[in-house]
């Protein structure tokens, strides 16, 4: 299997998992307010790049790798400041954002 296809699959899986994590975290698993919070809207920008990522558009991989550090920073802050389930979810968010960033940057480099 070519490296570009592997990187595309890894980036797509990480992005889909990050979207699912953001929604589940703020709506059911550990919302800021009981019953869910508007923080679930943090998943909306991820939906903007989902189509291009799934289709393998190099430009989408480039610009999405520039804004994914926002989710990394949120994960770091919440892993440091919160406890219990939220802290665990924050660590998962850090891992997924790093995975996506690495795969997206590598995909953009391999396909140039």
C-alpha cells in the first residue's frame, strides 16, 4: 500500500475520531453543564475540512494542519486543569490531534 494512502487513512480516522470525541465529550460523557453544553460546537470547524480530507485534497490537508493545534491546546489545558473523565478525554484529544497533525503534514509532503 502506498504511503500516501496509509497517511490518508490515518488522517481520516483521526479526524473522524476527534469529531466523535468532541461531540460525545460535551453532550454525554463529561459536559461542562448537566445535559450537554454549547462547547459541542467546537466540532463544527472540524466538519469544514472533513469532505476534503476524505477525498484526499492536498490543499485541505495543508490548511487543516494549521488550525488543528487549537484542539491540541484545549486538550493540554483541560488535561492539566480537570480531573477524572474530563482529564482522560483531554488526553485522548491530545493524542488524536497529534495523530491528525502528523498524518496531514506527512500527506501534504508526500503528495507534493
